[in-house]
C-alpha cells in the first residue's frame, strides 16, 4: 500500500480538533459542577431566591416569597377518606376529589402548590401519614396589572420565566451574587410606578369606553432615553396570567406595527427646515386634495394658502405633500434612515421592526404617501424614540427600560447606558418646529391636549387602516397623539395610540389628545420633582462571626437565613423564621436569656 502523507496530515488535524473539543467540554462540565454557585446550590438541594424587580423609586413590581406545596404518598396513606376530609378545608379542594386522587395514583404526586406557609403548617401539625410538605418560592406581583406587559411573569416554578423582563433578565434574577449565594440579583427599572399608574388609569378607562382593539401609552425622557411609563391594553394580572387570553400578555408598545399617519408630518417638516428648503412665509395651496395621474389624495378640508406652521396646525395633507416635493428623494431617504424608520429602536430583543421601502423601490407616489404617514410603518417605541431626536439636539438615543442591577445589599453590579447616534437636526430647526407644534395644541387639531398653565407641543395622527389585498378600509382607524412637554424646553415625549376604536370618535385629536392631557395634568408634580426617589435599599449590615456557646440569645441582625440556622441549631434553641432575605428584627432581643423561649426571626 502506498504511503500518503496528505492523509496522515488530515488525520492528525482531525484528531487534534477532537481533543480540543472534548477538553473544552470537560472544562465546562467541571466548572458547572464544582465552581458555579447556582449549580452547587442545586446539587445541595438549596433554593435560589429569585431577585426582585423595582421601579426607579424602589417600588417592588415583582418579588418572591416563601410558599409551600402539599404532596401525597398514596402508599403511606392509611385512610384516604379521613385524610381527604381533614385537609380539604385548607386546600379548597372537594374531599371527594382528593380521595379519588389518592386511590387512583400509585406514586407520589403534588396535590396543591403555592399555598401560604401558615396553611401548610396547620396541615402538617395534623401529622397525617403520607402527607408531605415541600418548600418553594412563589412569585408575586404586588401591584397586579401595573406594567404587566413589560414586567412579564414566571410560571408556578419561579425560576421558569415565561415573558417580559422576567424572561429577558432571568439569568441575572436567578444567579446568586457574591453578597448572597442563595439569592439572585435585583433588576431596577427606569420606569416610574407613579407615572405608570396615572398613565394606565387614564388610558385604560378610554380603552374600555371605545372598545378599541388595542391601546398603547408611552412616556420617555427626551435627553436620556429612559422610559418613564409603558402601558399596553388589553392587559392582564400576572398573578393570574393563565386566566387571561394569551394575546393580552403582549407588550404592544414594542410589538404593534402600524402606519403613523399625520404624526409623520413633523419629520418631513424638520427636514424642510433643517435643509433650508422652505422660506419662512412660503405658502402652498390646498384645494382639498392632491392629484398625481389617476391617484387622488384627499385632505380633511379646503385649507387654501397655508405655510408650514399652518400645515401642521391643521394637519393639511395637500400642503405637506407639496412642501415635501422640495426634498430630493435621496435626502429624504437618508434622513428616514437616521431617524431609524424601518429599523428597531433597540429597547428589547423581541421588538418588532417597522417598514420603509428601500430607495430603488420607490415610485413617484412613495414620498407623497410617506409625507402623510402611509406606505411606511413603525412601532410605538420606534416613533417615540425618533420623535425625541428632532427636539433633543439631533441625537437618536436608544430607549432603555432597565437602569441597573444590584445585589441584595444594593451594591450596583451592572449599570446600563443609552447609545447615541447623530441625526443632524439643528437648533433653529427644532425651535421653529416646536413653535409650530405648540400652535397645533393651542389652536389646531390637538387643542384637546391644551393645558392653560402648562405648555404642550404635539401632533395628532388619524390614519385609515389597510387590509391585506383590499386596501384602506372605511371604519378602520388608528388614532394617536404624539406630544412633548414642557413645550419651550421639552423633557418628556409621549404617545397615546388607539388601534381600531369603535364609535363616533376615531380621530387623534378627539380621542388620543384628551387622554394625553389628562396624563400630563396628573404627572406634572412628579416630573417637576425630578430625580428625588425613595431609598429602599437594604442597609449593608455587618455580619458578626460566631463566638462560643452562650446562655444568652445571640445577635442575629443582618444575618442570612442560612447563617441564622447554622447559629441556632447547635444551641438547641426553638425558633421560627418569618419572611426571606436578611434578618432585620428578632424577638426576644439579643442578650436575653433563652430558657423556655422561642425565638422569632424576621427577614426582608
């Protein structure tokens, strides 16, 4: 047989690659088994307390509490009927059903999960053969549906995240920190719970009244990209998520894709001003329509001769189309890309992407329809982020909803910053645009958003919705209001959107603008308060080392549950633990005699 050095070389390379692969695999397995905190915890049967989710004020939006599960060993049950009758009142399960399950099943099964510890203790005090208690954590959302579509939820096992921020930050929430090997990190949001409540209250009420298909509300800081509130309807209670239809779990603020309608006019106006393509008092004739060949685009009224400010004030379709004709297609396309139309805003991984046709696919009518917000689609979050860039000095700031991540002591483990890219909107363009949008609210289509003591700038949007294969349909509308406040030096940009509202009111000015006004009226004091927040971080208390046996009750303040158990168990002292986290109170107090006393230890 002929010797082939090429084959031998190939074999050697393949052998080396296989060795490298398996070596890497062994290293990874070794790490997970011997060094990874979470894996060690699972090996030892320890439970990981899922970290909490807080708003920017320290309000708990999601937390885990101690809970219990009652299980049954059928083979160890002496009297199925007696057992069923005894535990039925505590579990709210008919005794007949419990008895039937005990007789039908041969292996251990879970009878009821997530019951409170007090109820479980009462069941176990009966010492019924075959009845077992398992300890676990229950995920709780203290404020019900508040920010539910954003925060998301976990399954009955709180380490199984199913949606929202719970899902995207599951690893951080479930990974022990150096400060506490039995507790995950906490996620802190930019969201303001007070503002969120005011937004949801106003938006939810109008959503129910109109019978709309969906509604969205957004408020974002213009200069930082921090989301202050994000509401989506229909909504749900994450404590009972399975009781609601699956589509109610969707965060429409980042998932809904729609044609923006007349809110798009402010972007065309900003380009005209920024490129000096229009004279200050230049006027355009509006006969109530614009014709191009056989295509006719209608206006709401015959507006006559209108300048750019009046075009925005009256939301004149003919005027903006004729004015936008001054913008070369390549310039318009370039600006649209800078504004991120047809792209994601970058807030969360499951954000939908809008649509903007690429330049070589444009027809002569493409820029005409684009000027009135048709033939282009956006998501609510993308529109809000783009709108901020025309009034914040010309910067597209990636919106963010997570501020930072901390350990259980409040030490910052990771901090998040927004990314910025230049759009190129000049200051004088912003000033003229804000002046025009203020007129929209004072005396134009957005007058229902007007507040006498507090100036608002904005633009209404009323768009017919298209149905695939059938074009734009009568009776299907999208009503929105895009606003900035305070108008002279905007701090916040917001959007109110109703998709397919029913009834007579279906315009942005008639439906969305009043909701925007109500929200702003209610949150002005909160916005003016600025960065002052409630500090709820758990103080970093010193951990005291264990020192010799004593006849006195030791000082447990600041210790974890594990430390308390390790300290008390060898002393033979009866004790009861309440809550989870670190000890903040004990009864009796440190130094007391423990003869004949039970120690109650409270954790948070």
